């Protein structure tokens, strides 16, 4: 974890002025250490040759020579294209940029430039649409990093080099243990990830960092709490039956077993540290509410932290519906609340007027003070870091912790990550849940799909349309703007809305309310709606560019429908996939069980999505069974070394897995 940084500021690094500094801050980069942990998105092999066997959708990077200056053409109003051709290995590659009038500017015949993008075959020709261009530098090694950030890749690369040259990165792993487990020194590993000399060195560096990060996660979970209980739950075990009997539906057998297991754990002589994972829509929320009800009846406060405000508000509405009629006061705390609302919420939490609290990361803010917090629940735990969980737990001193997820973690990974953590799996769905049919929509059927969606809207059924990015510009990547503008200009203009992460929370809440009420019947969105949103009338979800999502994420998205009683449908559109991604999506269509999906996702993509390494900008930071085994063994050694354990516990106060960063 990063604990402190002395002297060097981002603004002191050449090329980072006020505008670029603001852009970096908006993507969460505030310090040089943040720079170091924003890994490259891609790498250019300087010596790579273009091959005629390249297939549609293949990633390609090469050093090309400009055949002729770029030409710009207007296709229609609002759409223009820049074309420029490059030659490599005797093969001409035509590159096109849509609505990017300054792409390839200043390139003359014979100029050399790196080209990075995806192949789009047309007959025998090799084409690349909207590629990234980088100018060669005399200092380039055989592999050049590419960063997709708000500032130019070369500027970001230079900033990283400046940071590496001016700071010393210290690992929490003692040098002797690092050598024993074959790890590169962390400073060297980070330098080689950002500036590798060859592919073998890059692979070793990435695996070394992956082991350190995973070891940190494993060890943190194992050391997170002292499990000796210094308080007890005094209410009889069957007190929870008051809540269960008040529900307007019958619990599934697995929900009942889960509730019984949680109450038994709370009444034990050791603090509870439990993972509850279940199928999308299996009813984990009601299981959590049962635990919160029981804690309230014992005189304690409980808090559930949700990853988004939309989900927190949904949980709050459920709590008001099911808990308050039983005399248990609930409270919402989130960032978009008006000042007076937030003041009242903080008062109720501090002085115990509310027993069951739900919120976003506002719950771990310094102004959130609890009277007697004893039970903490993290919903969709993979969205939170270990340190965020630790901060919430610390609000109550010693607390019981339950983490929940609808993205089941493969059992082999869960055992390694959590060790002795109790685990409850909920496989079954409520008996009235409809089947969700999943199918791939070929390009020729997309218009028919739109007609189907519009017809469903006429009978008050709702549709989610999920796109991988917000803004348009790329003709091969579907954006929220593209789809929303298309629908807004058609017959369903009055019933379509859009939502994405750049909107303010209040705006997102209003749009979701309109979708739930039926004012909006077609909602175009990014994956901001993938977690926990419950709209019974939603019967169709469309995912554009499905090849860009992991299978577990697709399963989460699919779980947004089928929440009512009508049969539901998930349509996957993948026009730019590879043979590998097409096969993966076909396998997904055959699976309906989230546990099976997670096992396949782990097998195909590794564990990066499960432990958070993908957030650093590198989709290739793979974690396989060998890395898990090494990280687990290293964790055992660290725990045996008492001083190392203390370092990790201390580092939970900061957001990353580096012990410290100091000036050279």
C-alpha cells in the first residue's frame, strides 16, 4: 500500500500543466505513485511484422512507413473520415479515422510511425479503423508502452519515467522473502512493466507484481481482524422469525439456510467474517436484512455499504418497506443528499435514532460517527478495496463482517483469498422467477431486434441497452450517444432515456425513477446499471459489443431482467469479435448458473476481475493457479514474520499494495 510520498508533485513533471493535471485528477491520478500503478493498456513490438494471415478483429501494432499524406473526406453531414496508408513488411495497411479531422496530420510520405489498433479485413486488404499513432523516439526499446489516458501517451510515458527516476518504491515484502519466492524487486518490476526490454522480461515483471498484489489481498483478509468477541447478541435465535413471518413471500430453502447460518455465526464466541455469494436475483438482500433486523433487536446498529447510490437507494426503499413496520428505524446516507438531509442522517446515526443504515462510501467519511455499530455488510464486495472495508469496520471497533457478491468467486480462488472465511452459497432462485433466454443477434437481425424492443414498450415492458462507452467517434465501438440519438430521433423518442457514470448522482436517481415508473421504457446505459438494480417490468436487455465484457460481468448485466414474472431475454451483439471471443460468448449463452459462469470466466481470463488488478489499466494482468499458489505461500511466510504482518496492517490506511514511496 502507498503510505506516504515526499516532495515530488505531479505539477512539477514536465508536460503536465494545469489542464492535463485536472484531466489526470479526474481519472484518480493525484500523485507520482498513482502514475506508477496506471499500467500500460497495450504494448508495441517495434520489430513486429504485418502478416497477411491477420484476421478480422485481431489486435495489431507495427512500425509503418507513410505511403502518402493523409486525405480527409466528408461522407455526410456530421460524418467525415481521414484516410492514410502505411507499409510494413511489404504489405500496405489502410487506416481510417472517423470524425477525427486532425488524425495523422503532419505526416509526409516516408515518415515512420507506430500504428496500434484492430484489423478490419475487406476482401484481401488489411485495414485498421481509428488506430492510435505514436511517433518513434530515439530512446525506444524494442517494446513501447501505450497508455489510453486523457493526456498523450508519450507525455504519460515520460511522466512515469520521471516518477521512477525520482522516487524509491518500497515493498512490504522483506527482501529475503522476495528472493525466496523468485520476485523481482518491486521498483524494478514496475520499471519493466512501464518500459520492458523484451517480452520475457515483461512477463516476469507482470507476474511478480501480480503475486505481490494478490499476496497483499490474501494477507490483509487474513490479518484484518482479531476474531475474539467482546460483545454478544442477547436476543434468542428465533427472534429473527418475526421478520421472516412478516414477509409477503416464502423464503427459498437456501435463503433460510443462509439466515440460520448467519444468526448462528453472530451468536458464536468468535467475530463473524463471512462471504455470502449467490446467483443474480437469488435474494441476498432479504438475507442481509434478516441479519440487520436481528442485530437491531439485540440493541446494535448495522450498516450495509453499496457500490452505487442507485443501489443504496433501492436497498433503503426495501428496508423501509420490510423493517420499519416492525419498529426498526432505517437511515440512508449518500453524497447527493441535501445539506439538511445529510445533517439529519448523521444525527440519527450518531445518536442511535436509526438502527439499520445503508449508504455508499459516505459511510466511511470522517463525519459518519456511529453510536454502536456491530454488524457491517459490504454489498458487491468486489467493488470495494480491503482498506475501504477496514475503514467501515473501524467505525464500530470490533464488528462482525459479512461480504456479499452476485459475481461468485471460483471456489479455488475463494479458498486462497479468504482462507478461514466462512462461506455461504445461495444457488437457487425464488420459484416464481422466469427463465431468461440468451442469444446472439447477428448483424442482419439488429433491425428486427429494435422493432421487438419498440413493440415490447407498447405493452409497458422495459428494455436496457448496454454499451461499452459513453461517447461516439469510433464506428466499430457502440456508444450510449450513438444508440440514444438513434432512438431519440425515431418513433420511441418520448420513452427513451440514457444514463452513465459521468452524470451526477441526483440525475441518475431521477432517470432510474422514471424507468421504474414507466415514463422511460428504453434505457440506454453503460454498465452503471449492472449491479443490483431491480425493475420487475424489465424483460429485455441488449448488450452491444459483448466481446468487450467478461462473462461474469455479462451475467451480472443479464440479471437486470427476469425480476418479475414474465419470460425475459438477453440479446448479445458482437460484430467485431475474434474467433476466441465468439466461442466464449457462445459458451456463455449455454450457461444460466452464475457459479458455472464464474468458473469458465476464471479459466478463460484469469482472476484479474475478481481481485481488482484490471482497474489499473492493464487488461492482461493475468492471475492463474500458479500465481495464486505462490501468493498463498508467500502470505503464509509473511504471517510467520510478525514485523511484515504489522507492515500490512498499517498499510490498510492507504489505497494500494506498495508499502511506501520515498524520494531518492
